[in-house]
C-alpha cells in the first residue's frame, strides 16, 4: 500500500473508532419484546391499555403460517388456505435523557398489510402496501428518562382475497430504531453511482443532508473489501435549505469490478462534521460494474457476453412463512447458485432489504419488481384500490431504498398488468417510468408483458420501456427482431412447468398441458395430487423447461430468462383443487429439495460435470420405465442394469437429455458418462427395500447463538443398506434438547394438510425437513428423530457466540 494511503487508513481508523465511541448515530433492531393479539380492539392504540394477557414474541412475525389449512379461510386456495384477519402489536420502551434533542425514527421494512402506527396515542400514519418499507419520526411524541413509551401497530389483513399467492400477515420484516443528531443524513438519502473510464472508476456521491445548523461538512471515505482507504473527499454543506444535496466525485484507480462470479463490494463511509465534531455517521456498500443490453448481442456484464439465467421468486420461506430470516434466504440462494442461476426476479413486489444485500454479496443480478396490478384489480381487495393514491409514493420509496444495490440491473413497473389492453396503459407506463428516471437513470425499466402482440399492447405502445419483458409465448421469441425492430429483449417469466418431487408416470415422449385451456375443466390429475417429475407437464399457457431454454440459448438477441419459478411457494396450486395448497412450479420444492429438472439446468447453466439419473428404481416387475439422464462435460452416457449394458446414448441435435426404455427388474441401475472414452462421472440407483432407519444430515452443524440462525436438517428414511426408500411416508417425530427450538417442518408435499409448526412430519418420497433455530446462549444441541418401526437417529449441533 502506498505511504499516503497508509496514513489515510490510520487516520480513518482512529476517526472511526472515536466516532464509534461517541455513537453519533444509533441504529438498532427493534424486534424484541413485542406483545401480540390476534383480533381487533381499537382501544389498543392507547398507551394505558392493559396488554398483560397478550402473547409475547419477537419480530419478524407471520401469524398466518401458525394457523390451520382450511379451504373456508377467505384467502382461498390461491392464498394457501391459511387464516388472515386483524392483529395488533404493542411494545413498551424507554428513551434516555441524552436523546431528548435528537431525531428519533422507527423504520418498518415491511408489514402485511394496511398498517396503522401510533406512539403514545399519536397516530403516525397508515401504509396500505404490504411490501414497501417506511419510516416515521417519533421525536416530538416521546417521553425521556424514566417515562415509558408505547408503540402500537394495527395490521389489517382481513379484506380477502387481496393477493394471488400466500402473503402472510403481520410485521413480517425487521423493525429498526434510529437515533441521530438534528442535522443528519436522512433515510435513503445517499445515492452512489459509478462510471468506469479506462483504468479508473469515478464514484459519484449525491447525498442529502438535513441541515439544522451552519458550517457543516460532509466527509466521504471509500474503503475496499479489506477495509483499506481508496480515497476520500470533504465538502462544505450548503446552509440555504433545510435539506441540502451534496455532490461529490471520488476516483478509484484500477477498480475491482463486481460480477456474478466475483461479487466484490466497496464501502463508502459518510461523516457529517460540525467544527471538529462528527455529529452523524452513515455507510453503505456499492459495487463497480458496467452492463448493457443490446438488441443484437443480448446482455453483457463488464463487457463480457453472458446469458441471464434467472428465476422468479416469491417472498415466502416455506415452513417459516413470510417472516424473513437471513439464513433461510441465503440457503435458497445457495441452492440456486449451485444450479447455475445468476439472476432473480422479485415477483411481484419489492423484497426484504436483506434479500438484496445477499444478492449483492453472493453475485445475483436482480429485476426489482414493484406491482402486480395498477388501477385494474386482479382480486376483489387488492392494491388496485390504493394504486391511484399511493403508487407514486410507493414506487419512489422502492427506488430510493434499493438504488445503491449493484445486483439490481432492471426495474419492473408491473406484472401482467391489465392496463396492457386499454389506453390508460400508455399514460400510467409513462408516468411510472418517469418516476423511476427522476431518481435513477443507471438501470433499465421494463414491465412483464403477457400480451405478445404489440398491436394490442398499450404498455408497449407507450414507447417508455427501455427493454421489453415478455411472459411466456416462447413461439414468438425467434421472430422478436422482426416483430419489434430495434427493441431489446428479456423473457421476464417463462415455463410454468409442473412437478412433484419423486413422483413419476409415463409415457414421457409428449408434453401434457394441465388444464388444456383457460376454459377447460381439469380432469387429468391423480388421487395423489401429484405431477410427474419428468419435464413433460406444463400449464396451458406455459411450456416445458427444455422447450424454452433451447430457444433462449440459441439466439444472441434473447438476453435471457426468468423461470417460473425457482422454488415452490405457498398458494397458487395450479392445476389441482383443494387440498392442494402450494405451487407445483418450482425447480426446487417447498422444503428446498431439488426436483429432477434442477439437474437439467445445472448441466446447461454451469461448467461443472453433471450426471443425474431418474427416476428411482422401485417398480412393478416387467413395467417398462423411461430412464432419463441429464449430463454435461461428456460425449455419451452408458446405462447398465445389474451389470448388463443397455446401450450408449448421445445427445442428438439440441437434445438436453438422453432416454432408455427399460423393463424393470430389481437390482442396480448404473450410468457412466464419458468424454473421449474417459470416465467422467458414475451414478448408481438401487432398488430399495423396506424402511429400516432414519438418517439425519444438517446443512450446518455450527450456527450462531443469536436467536435467529438456522440449521436445516434433511431427514431420510432408508433401508438396511442405506438406500432412500422412494415411497416411504413414515411419520417422523422430532425432539430437541439444548438452547434451540424447532422453527418449522416440511416435506415438499403440495397437498399436505400437516402443520408447519408441529414437532413431527410424514416423510414424502423418503424425505422430510426439520428447521432448528438457535437460542441466544452458546452450547450443544441434541436433535433426535424417531418413527415407529425404524431405528432412530440423533445429530449434535453447536451454537457459538455470535459476537466472536
């Protein structure tokens, strides 16, 4: 490191440590010690209300996931059949006398939905949108010293149906309490953009400052990933306005760029200085990267051509419901990353801030979506009733909150909006795009369009979109340059293929559409409420995974796709009626277990060798079984049954898998992939015997004792030889000893009526899942799984101090 940078680093170290000691800004989670009541009592807003009988809990909290599945619940099957209603939250707290002259704010990352907030009986505001983050200032209403303060929050999710998928209910994202000086940097007031020129990057900082005294200076210091100072700048803050905008340009030499394979992050630390005293401090991360969508070449990141290999994701976390948990979101992204996924569409709403932090850190591109409807409703009580009053504020807050994330490359103003079909689509599209462009000009704006005929699509006719996002209609993609000359393309939503993990039926040489049309009654299902995991069943508007990917990969001008969907999610269980209550669309099931098509994507979307054989090998004697193999980094695959070769298969043309039709006989099925005669991979599937014992596998055996961290334990039912029994449905019971709790259970079955919160779960095709949540004390955790007639299993976990 050059000598001058060493000096800057040392000076910054002492500045930051002194700032930390002075704590000019205090930001803390405000999640603990809340009380909750499911029901409505309008007097609960009053500070003197007696809430002693209310349930005590910590946030984030989703009360719907704790309820029972019932088709009579007003959410309906599309909402997962779980209860909603009205709930109240209250928290009593004190503020020190030293905070009396400070500015004090409460920040809600998301409340579903229609929330009202009071502090000490004073109404702070109402926010209908259940996905947007918002802030209220508390300062003037608070008691300081020994006086108590009461925050009361009413959450009204009773008007149903108000969404097309499972929403959850409650304060389901984090809450923060922030204390600053009277002069400070306001929420979302710092905006960072980058411009790369030859070997340098210009970091443009545009920062708002709330001014309550003259003579202020704003210092900005750029730190690299290792904490070393890259550059800094000090600028005088204007005194003419109560809110000043400070513009600063800082140069970084030879920047380390952010990419999906190397998501390198810098940090900017802001210090607001009055005289020689730091009175506020704020920081955010950013990445240096360039990207471009080209009508001919498709997508480039940092000058390198690449396909966007994306998935759509709803916000629920399976058995945990809508209540956010960073480790649960991280696990989902880890599973997708291993598949080769490099992009996420946040369907169809702004995500939790922590989700975008993870995408920044883990290397995912993001389409950040705002709305599922505008003024024309899709459900009786949805956001359409609030759109005209709230869309500007909600969209502004989304962009202001999210615009510093390097992962975000696209803003989407809506999904399959009904204003596509009338002239109001032109007016609204232009307005919404303009709102975004006023706040951020560094990303492209799109909308997920379901009408592929431009002559009928008024959102397209607005001419305001930077890039056209199309949902489905893959048959039109090849002709995109002809039909939309000069336009850029992204497949915003594709596939809608169905699958149930571990369930298979034949034949597999044709595609089934369930149902066959929008008007057709669904009659093609089965008593198990299952869909074959061979990639050959899709919605009438969709396609198989292979069909669409073959088209996307073929043409450079098709920049990429977002598959519907990455994971199964609660609600929207098309095509089945009740008791189906979760979707069939996912590449990964609700419990996080990959379905077979996961390995097709892995073979196409990664450079690692892949060999995956399906289905299982437990069938009736003599039945002819279609055996598929997904493979990559190899020329061919040879299949063996009980040591006998069944022949070599090679992909022909644009094939993405190979097939053998095999009369079943018990024993061993083995596949060997080869590259130029050299064995690359071998996979073996054996006929399983009767269930004999349980096997436990934890994704992490050491977790943080922070009250939030999770260990996901896969529970396998195996035979005496250790083979997973593919049809095992044994009821497995769980017991935990130690400072931890069972946060949820699941098995991926889309029509299961079992509770996500009971300490037991039936295996589904030999697997189920238990989620263990750490307590706040370090120590050992013993987790035991038992089932009638099976040898039990125990696994030991350890929680460590989260602050070491």
